[in-house]
């Protein structure tokens, strides 16, 4: 077949060039002055991971022997096109030179620079854009075009930053157009560029029907109707999230897949191992990122081989028999039973994945890196001080609040849920309050609360109908003189046996170190940690960073041109988010997915996150407002951020406020360059369309909330952009990259509880008295779910080797404007100062919450701006620009 095709190609006769007459040539030379513009085009070809592309690559090279297959036309900013006076005139076609000799078929994706020469009429002025046409059979990645020595260009150069996949031309309805790196507000766009600008946005909005293809470039909205698999049966069905008052939710990117057979409102799903979920091609992982992700994700296939693992347990099926068994995951791993087991595993796992699972030798399965929480001590995690410190510096430091009324009150509707107020009383806690009374502590702002009661109680009956057996918890804490928090009591609540209308039934547990009371206290902390782990994954992490940011990405690409200053400001903070969210819907948050298997709300997990979204407020995501709302700070007009922390040694808040301030300063300086007054914001048609669509479509279920900024002032725009960047960068880093350091050892952050607190007189209580470790381990996450859980959080805690951190850009030529470049340098310098501040605070022994008993310095908000080594893996530091994992 290939020989026939090559023969056909080689038989094609080259076209003869038409020659101009001498008179025509002389006439043209008199009327216009043509100049040669030398340029450089940087591209990246698909690699051999795309096996189906090997044939296309060979045919592309053969075609290039006979003709130039990639052409570029510059577009004038001054002369109109005779065929359409609203557009700039096209220059003569130029072609990439030496494609055959430069493009190599390689296992790795490598950048290649091509020379290109344009014949350009001087009277056409500097080009504002260019058109590229790909007549090959396969796509390539176009990184940039740079025109050298152009009169009037920046340093004699004009830059076009492209970063886009170029498919064969027949895949597109209109030409692929790229603009120079000059930023323009809509009203300031050159006349001959306006129509191109508007047409490109129309292309990105699309109007395609049916399933979207990888080359479609369409950004559109859809409900979360792809989580369930109703065709498998009612147990695998899940409610549609979004589009209803009962289940409101942010929108996700549209794929256009067919509905399921049994439920027309649900979208069909791809096979588990098919990761080709549609997102616009330029939103997909780079080759480096995808390779890193695959390497990190290899162990996550444990969900496919769970039945095989069960046969490997030494003593009790699916149970750890001691903490020592858990420690073996890191220093000894689980020994495979025999060679037959290895053979069976190889049959169901691709070899590359199997090799990673086996790790260092062929006999040990799933050996994990030692989590930071165990590196200094194997028991420090159990201390009360560390339990409390992680609420300020652990992986979920965004929930703790100040107690303003005692006892704690519920905000649940008493008409529906009865009395849900706390049963904690002074008598429970005052013996542990270092001589301070409850009233004094309230007046001195010394009482704090980790409260998951209201979030969980409405779902608790249904959750406990599964294999989960858990409580809704409240944890009360005292701020001590040394700045640390001391747990005072943990309240475990269940719905009343006679029904929700009768309120809750609660038990109060207080600190104890010895005997069975000490063991019971450790279990009470475990139940509180289970609540916090579930809330962290579902709400703090998934909902409040991943899910809420995706509508901003879609709206920005649909309504803001790539030359819009705000698009240039925000675009780095959207990198890889749609891709990772699509993968999450595919394997993590779907029915029977990893989250349902490993986190206690099980099949009610995403439905529960929908109920929390009802109370999500965009403007409260600004860190100072968040801290004020939780009562952990008070207003202070004299401070830079307008707030004063009530817990001075609160690592997340201290570092976070510095990062917030740096982002806000950068955004303010940048926006002030383009928006001189409020009127400029009001008359910016793209900004107004963007903000309207974001509210009415992207977050359409809460569009009528009064707290949405009106987008009528510069302050509205600056605060909005600051919040978006904060959520995508620092907030996500704070709640994501600490997962493996703290939760890689599941007893420290259990995600499931399987039985209630043992009652005196039962066999479970006797077991508690006789063997504390067995009782503890039988209560929390079992072995198989632990293996799967820590496999996943190891992946999620990894930095890619091509990570781009806050204060960095993927190209130094992201804008042609000098003022923003200078402001961005100042932003980078301010982040360097923050890095030094963090190091200094971590070395200050008086700040006990910075490292704690486990001796983990707080570096989750360490920007990593100056690290250009591209260190990947479990670094525990660095703020990526975007929600990229």
C-alpha cells in the first residue's frame, strides 16, 4: 500500500512557474519597494508515542521532496485587502525551509527551528498577523514566528507567540491566524485587524453539533452529566450536576459525546483506559507534561488490579495488622507471593506500567516514597500539637475558624433538621484550658473551631448506609501563649435514630494520653481527620480550585481575544486545567472512580460538593476576605492587606497574605497601563461580554447572587483578576502539593472510617483495650483502598518537569509593551523577597507552627520563582501558575 502511494507521489509532475514580462517587472519596481524579511519559525513535531502518526510522518517527508507544504502569509496592518477592505492585505507566501532534513522522527518531542524568508512590500507597514497553512497529513506544534531586523520592530524584531497545534488545512473551516504580541483593547485595535480578531473568537466559540474532534478548537459549556454510567445499572447512575436549583454546579468544557441509552440527560463515557477525552487541543498537556503524568500515574492502575492484590496480604485479607505493616509500604513494600502472581499482573498491565509498579526489583510491589510526616519520627504525627498544627500549616489550612459564640451553633434549618447546635459545655473543656475560663477565651479571641458538622449532617444517613460508618465532627481548640493550638474537645454527631427532625445525637471526647481513654482520644481525632480529609478533597481542593476556575478558562477563550491585555494577563493561569479536569471526570470523581472508592462520602461525594457550591461566593475567595469571614483575622487599616491575624503564627495565612499582596500589586500595575479610568472598563466590549457570559453561563446556577462584581470600575476588574490568579496559583498549591507529605501516610490523614466508636462491653471495645493498633487500623481506611489512595495522592503531589511557576512565563516575548514587562520583573523580585522571608520564618524556632513536631518546614507557598532547573517530583514547594495537576 505504501509503495503504491509513494509511486503515485513521485509521478506527480512539478508545476511550471509563470514568468512575468520585462515590462511588468519594470513597472512593479517603479511602484513599490520590496524587501526581504528573514524569519525563524519554531515547531515541534508529534513524537513516536503517537504510533498512528508514523505513516503520516513518512508521507509528509516524501511530499516535501516535491513541494513546499507549509506556507505562511503575513498580513498588512496598513493596506486593505482588495477583496475585503476590512482586512489587511496578504503578503506573498513563504515556506518553511529544509523540512525534510530538519524534521526527524524521534521518540521525544523536540523543538526545531526553520528559516523562512518573506517578500514584503514596505508600504504595507509592519505585519499585524499571519496566516499559516499546513498541507501535510499530520499536525505539528507551532511555538513561534520571529521576524528579524524589521524596521520599527522591537529591537528590530517582531514576535508572534503561537503555542498552538496546526492540523492539516482541510480540518479547518477558516485559515489559522496568529497575531503579533502587541496588546490592544478592542477600541484600539487597528481597523484592518478588527474583523480578524472577531472572526477568531467566533471560531473558538464554534457551533459544531455532535462529538467534538481533537482539531475542533471549540470552547463551550456543559453540565457535569458525564460522571455516572446509568447503562451499567442504577447503582452506577449519578445526578446531573448543574442546571438545576437542587444540584447547582460550575460548568465544564463541552465534549459533545452521545447521551447514554438509559438516560438521555447523561453523557456517555469513554472506556477506562481511553484518555483521549476532548478538550481543545491547545489545552492538552505538553509532551513533557504528559510523559511525566503517565510516569507518575502508572501506580494508579491499582484500581484495575485490585482483585489481584487481595491475594498478596500476609495475614488478614485487606487489613493492616499493625503500624509496622503500613511502614513496610515505604521501606520494604509488599512482597509478591510467587512468580505466577507476577505473570498474571503482566498479563493485565502494559509492561511500562508494570515496571514502574514493581519499582526497584522484580519481587516487590508498590514501594512508595517515605512521606515527610514520617521522616523525622514515626510517632510525632500522633501528638495533639501536630494534629492541631496541620489545621494551620497542613494540606487543608483553609477551614479553621474563630469561635464567636459558645457553645458552637449550627446554621442548618431547624425546621428540617431539628436542633443541631453543639453539646459541648464548659465542663468538658475548662479542665484543659490552662486555667482560662471559656468567657475569657472568647473575649481574648483564643477559641477556634474545625467545624464539619453542617456540611456532613444532611448526608450522613445516606453515607452511613454504605460501608462507611462515620460522624459529623466539631473540634474545639485553644490558642496558647506560645502560638500553638491545643485541642480541647471533639464532638462526634449522628442523626437522631427517630429521624432528622429530632436533631442530632452527640458524644464529646476530651484529650487523654494513657490507657483505653488515650486510645479512644486517638480514634476521636481519626474521625475528625476523616471528615477533614473528605472535605479537603471534595471542597477545598476539587470544588474551590479545579471546578470553579474552569468556567473562567472557557469564557476567556470565547470572549477575550488573544491580543486583549486581560487575556495576556490571565492566560498563563489556565494552563493544563481543562485537561486535568477532564481526566478527573474520567477516573477520579466519576461513579465507582478513585474518589468514591477511597474517600468516605462514597457515591454521595460529588452531590455533597454541589450542596457546598450553593454557598460559594467568588469575592470571598480573596484571601483577606476569607480570613475575615472565618474570623481568624480582624480589620486593620494600618496593615498592607487591611487585616491583622489573630493567630500570628499561621503559616498558610502569613505566607499567603504576602503572595496575595504581590499578585494584587502586579495586577494593579498591569491593568493601570491599559485602563486609565472606569470608563475604559465600561466601554471594553470584550470585557463586558466576558463577564456577562462568565456569570450567566459559566456559573449560571448562581448568576443572580448580589455579590457578583458589576465590572463597572477598574477596582472591579483588578480585584477579579487578582482573585482568579490567586485561586489558580497559590490557593491550589496550598491545598494540593502537601497531600503526599502529610497524607501519604494514611493513618495521619485517614479518608474512610468503617465502624463507629466502640462502646464499653462490646468485643470491639475489648479489642481496643487489648491491641490499640489493630483497633485503630480496623477503623480507618483498609489496605486496598490505602494502596489506591496513596498511589493517587502521590501523583497529585508531583510537580512536572516543565512546570511554569508564579512569576515566570513560557516566553520572554509574551507582550511587545515595555511597561508590563517592567512591572512583571518587579513582580518577580517581590516573589524573591517572599522566598527569603519564608526561609527566615522557617528558621525561627519561636514560630513553632512552621515545622511542628514532625519537623516539616512550611514551603507550600514558597514561590520557587528563581528555580530554573525544572526540578520535578515530590518537591513540596513551588507555586505553579495554574491548576495543572
